[in-house]
C-alpha cells in the first residue's frame, strides 16, 4: 500500500503528520533571526604597521612589500590590497566565503611572525585584526548641547552613554566620532625658549621628573602597617604653569614663562555636525551573528532612560538608523505575502466554485510555508528580504501539486466514481506527474548550490526557502490532499449554481482548445519552427537590455562626499562642507543630516568630508531617493573649489559601501599610472553617465623635506635623531606623560603654539642643543624644500595600482559603465599595464559569469533529471520546448517596463525554467499513459492536452496571481521584488499561451519516432 493510499484510509494519521509539520514550523519561525539580507560578509583580515617618521616610499618598499610577499600564499586568499601612507602601512586581505575567519587570522599572524625579523627595527609591532566583517554599524547617535563644552560632551558620552550602550545584548562595540578627549596641552613658544637658553628636551625632562606618582613601599610596626606613596602628580593647568623647568641667573624659569598651558582636547582635527549643529557622534555596532532589528530595537528602548540621565541641556538624538529600510522592506514583503495568499485563494475558488474543494489546496499553503521554517532553521537560514521573497513566490507554487491532484480526483467523482475510490485511483494516476514536476522545479536550484561567490551565497537561502516549500507541497499533495478529497468532495456538489456559467465557459474553452491542438498537430513542423524561431529572434533583446548588479532601491537615505584639493586645511574643507549642508537643508524631502569633516585615522585626511542624509518617510515625499540624488548631483556641478557628489547606497547589503564604479589600473611605474589615470578620469568627466569621477590617491601632494647638513651638525654636536625628536614634538605633538582628571588618566602633550607653525620657514627658527650645551638654530644645519610627494602608494594583488571610482547618473547602468571603461582603457593604457575591477564592479562581473553558467547548468541538470524520470532522451526535448518562449516573455516584459538585467531578474529566469516545465510535464506524462492504453501519438497528445488544460490554467493563474504583489510592489526594497515578479509573470503568460500548442506539436514530432516500449509505466 502506497503512502497516499495509507493516508486516504487513515485520515487521523495524515492529519497528525500535517499538524506536526505546522507545530514544528511555528516553533522554529519564532526562533529564526531577522536580517535584511543573508549574513554573507566575506572574511576580512587586516595588518596595520606603524613606522614612526617613515616616508610613504620607505613604507612601501621596506614594510608593505615584504609583508605582502609573505601573506600572498595563505590558503583561501581572494584579494590582497594595501595602502602605504606616511608612517602607516595598511594591508587588507579578503578570503573566500568558506574560509574560517579565526583560522585565516591565525595564518596571517604566523606569516607576519615569520617575516618580522626582516622588517625595519624602528617599526611598532604589526597589528593583525579581524576587520569589519565581524560586525556592522547599525546606527549613529548625535550628542549636542548649547550649555556644555565639547570636552564635557565627550567625557559624559565616554563615561555614561558608551557604558550603557555596551551593556545592551547584541552590541559588539561603540565608537565616539569627533571626540574631544581631555589632555593637558603645553603650547610652547620657541622664541621664549631660545631667549632662556632652553630646548624642548629641557621641558619634557622637567615634566617627567616633576609630574610623577611613585609607590615608595610600606612602613610596618608590630600592630599596623602603612603603604607609602609619593604624591607628585600635577592635575590642574595652574599647577603645570608653576612647574620649574630650569634656573637662570638664580631665578626659576617656570613653564608659564615659556608656554601656554590649558586643559584642552587631545585631537581637534575632526568635526561632527547634526543638522548643522556641532555634535559628538556615537556609532553602535552589532555582533556578527546578532539580529540587526533586535539590537536597534533594544537601543531605541534604552535611549529615553539614557537621555533622562544626562545633564540638563544635553540632547541625545538618533542620527542614522540602518534598521528603518529593513523594517519597511520586511513589512512590504509581509504585506505581499498576505496579498498573494488572498489572491491565490480567490483564483482557486473562482475555478472550483466550491468552498469544500477550495479548502483542500488552500490547506497546502500554510502547511508548506510554515513547515519550511523548520528546514530554514536547520540549515542556518534567517528571515530576510530574500527568504520572504521566496515564500511569496512559493504561495503560488505550493498549491500547484494540490490542484493537480484535486482536479484529477474531482474529475473522476463528477464522472460518478465513489470519492474514496476516486481519491486512490486519481492519486495513483497523477503521482508520477506530481513527483516529476516537483523534482523539475527543485532541480533548477541545484546549480546555485555550487556558486561559491557572494551572489551564490546571497541567493542560497532564497533557494532553500523555495525548494523546501515545494518539496513539502509535493508531500502534502500526495498525503493530505487525497485524504481530504476522499472525505470532503461529494458527487454533484462540486460547484455552486452561480458558477455554472464559469463551468460552461471552461468546457467551451476546452473544446476550442482541442480543435486548436488538432490544428497544431497537423501543422506540427511549422508550429515548432515558427515558435522557436520567434523565441530565438526575441533573444536579441536580451543582449540589448542594460545590466547592473542590482536595481537601485529607495532605502530612505543617501551619502554625500566632498573632497578638497590636496593640502587643503580643515578650515577650508569645513567651509565647503557647511555650504553643502546648507544646500541639503533646503530640500523639503530631507529629514536630517549627519556630517563628518576629516576622515580616517593616523593620518586624518582633513581634505575630505562625508554626510549621511536621512529622508522623510516614503509616504511623506513626492520624490524618490534616486530622483533627489540626481537633482542634487546636477546642482553640485556648479560648486567650485572642491569635488562634491552624492551616492545611492548599495542595494544588496552593507559590504559594498564605496562607489559602484571601481576600475583598477596596475603597473610598475606610478608616474605612468598617474598619467593614464588622469586621462581616463578626464574622459569620464566628459561623459554624462558618470558622476564625480576621481582616483584613490594623488601622487603630488604638498610636502616639506628637511635635509640635514651632516657635516655641520656633526661639528656642532647635533644628532639627526635629536633634530627628528624636536620636529616631532613641536609639530606633531608628543605625549610626555599623564595626569589625573576625575579618576581617569589623560595625556600631557607638548607642542609648539599654532602661530609659530603657520609657514614652512617657521621650522628653521627652532633650536636644538649641541654637545657643548649651546643652542643651535635649525636654519644653520638643515635645508627645507617643498617637493611633491605621494599621499599614498596603493597595491592591488601585489601590483602597484591606482583605482578610479565614479558614481552613476540616473539611467546609466553599471554594465554600460564598465563596457565604456573597458573600451576606453584599451585606447590609452601602456604596455605592461593591467586592468581589473574592485568592489561592486568586481562582484557584478563575477555574477554575470557565474549566473550565465548557472542558467546553462540548470538546463542541463533538468534535462538529465527528466531523462531519468521518463526513461527517454526524447521527452525532455519536448518538455524543454517551453523554455525559449518563457525566456522571450520575460525579456519582453523587462523591456516593456524599461527594466535591467540584474541578479534579481537572472535568478527569476532560473526559477522560470522550473515553472514552465511543469505544464509540459503534465501533458507529456498523461500522453504517455494514454499511449500505453492503445492511443496513437496524435490521439494521445490531443486528449492529454485537453484533459490537462484545466489544471494547467489553474496552476498557472495561481502562480501569476501570486506574483502580482511582487510585480506591482511599492515602498522600500520594491525594485528587486518588481523585477522577479515581472520576469515570472511575463515568462509564464507567454510560455503558457505558446506551449499549450508548441508542446503537443513537439511531442507529435519526437514521440512519433519512438516505439511504444520507450514510454515508461506511469502508474502508481
């Protein structure tokens, strides 16, 4: 006895199995983590090495290159890139997705340890870190006050706000941006020092000797003991001012005589503003496995209590929130899921005309969808936009098998067969077709499992969701559905009276369709040639469709970037940043702006600024994010003195954060690379499709070189090291020791006063001390030259490289941009140079190659599976005749809405292959059964097509109606959903209309040449 027959005869057994599926599904649904996209950030490890005083070229040759050589052979390394800046070498390694991050970091540490002996002695220990892949910033807060200083703001944020935020579950770290950390600033006056015969070293020694707290030990008696410490620490500016540096002519020279002392900030080279108001930024990052929505929700819940504990007049505001578009996108998908469910039920009811009959396939929807959650939990999936998108699609798919079984049983009951017998015989007759259609749809997703790149991992969870739902629907169709048919369906009660017109219409359509199939059989060769030829002809549109990685989504925010000329000061950059903020504040659709002036860390790039612009709710604005970005970019074209532009954020996750266009030029000589890059950037600037093109480094930044006259300095007893320490202290500021403020230690920093370091000539006025104790002015032993120097020297995959980046104008796609770059670069690159892509451009190129291969593999796999199922190499060709019209319909639909080829539309095409083969399988499988009963080929295929027309139309309509909410999606994340919906609807409509005649004609041609023994037994 088969499982289907067991369930028909034992209804309680079938119900219990179904209830268990639903119960476990509900339990696992509550446990599934919620994210925007699957967590597929690549494993990234970085190596940061500091070499005090080293130039960019020295770092490149002596530090970066040896480290790259040692690290390049690590297992699973995908790309290695580096930046050698003044005093700092940074190397970033991206590993394959399957590589264990901890193992990769350990391998990197081992390689660094091996090469450490050959690195310069003066470097600080290289720091190996698992980089940003471990966590992600989920929100930014802004702290501001009209009554408190920046120092007080930073101190309260560091002591109170950061501590509270760090205690929230799921939070991995917090960071203060624009922090003004307390420091005792000693601003030296070189003229006063020289007048008193003092040098910087005298001041540093005095501070070290007189600002100290040393434990002295303890005093012990017979009954008590005392700990003893020397209280020699200084804590206030007044105490430091009174510190005696030296004696001259019997009088003390105090620190206030040669310097200005203040309680100030350790670093003031970063500015943060929120809505134009000076603020302090606080970022909150989640743990790598934490739920973004849960973390943000927990932070939001804590904000009122945190704000209540702040001093009066201090404001704590949510400046940027990554969860808002995620929440809205998930809400939209949930709405689409509910609407799809309602529409599918409505379609089934209209076809069947009976509440009893409608309930049978409808039960398959919640059973399959909820049961899928169990498989998702076991396989480590999450509830995200893509898995929910898969479930929306599954709503129209999971009823297919139940409808096929129901229709076959219902037809027998109407013909007079008892319900239980009709359930058994009807299920046995259709079981092979149900299994074949289920396997054919599941099979198309097998190639996705072999994609190891980001896109493959991105869509793996969508594939798991659809495959799980379809497999469960097949199980329900062969167990619960026949049991319900045998118990609920009754003779002469299949339709309500008011649906008799629909029934008569269906019968009339079937008769007309039968005559149409007869015509197609008689003209079978012409039908096949015309249909396939027309489909192939429409494929020419495929290559003409513009392509991009993903359609731009309206996520409710965008970024602005400002780059001032090399050598520009913080004040210069901030002036233009304020001008840009003023422009943004005039846009009514903008809710607020969060601006950072001066980016990076050691060294801080003060010629750069960035703003995160949050828009009002989608329902409160007439313009989309993309329209606003296009309009504002046009206005920014008139801004002179800086390069300013806006970018839309990546549509498929936060691992692609830079400009969409990233084109790498590699070679041996930086000067040649600069020349070619300049020419390429100039051409991009003249092209209307590119926005604010530029390159990642400048090889000619303002730079002063201090050359020592070694003979003179040796004669005067001045060492090069002494000159270097003096310059470092006076110009960069060097921490001497620490002081205590409110229970915490802060740095004491000595530096020359700002008014004595405004011009290059100020350097030559400084003094050092010779061996004989006399002061020597630097202009006697050094020469200062202004020479161009590189800001940074970058490598990509161990080759010297310059990366050209640009945004894209509205309507100009990434595929068009890369094609233009490829063609243009061929005209201007020099022998020995290489080109490559980076970032989103690289992911796009890889996805194009891999998805094309996936499409071909899907066709090959489904062909072989069908051949195995039908025990024939002829019938799979007949079934696959449905694919070309489907692809044509999908491409024509995309062209009709001005759509693009993206990862969403291409995945939709892969899904479409499995969908359109189901209809063909129903016809071919039943025709084979009829041939076994003695029908000839023509009679068999005509009868099979006529009998299967009704379930084909029902299942196709259910799938199309189920996809309508996707095709007409609005709101957050709608663009990707729209593309999949349009592809599936367009492909199914065209394929169904064409293949209802094409498949019978193809069957008549191919099966007509086979023998009856070629037809497999398709019984129970």
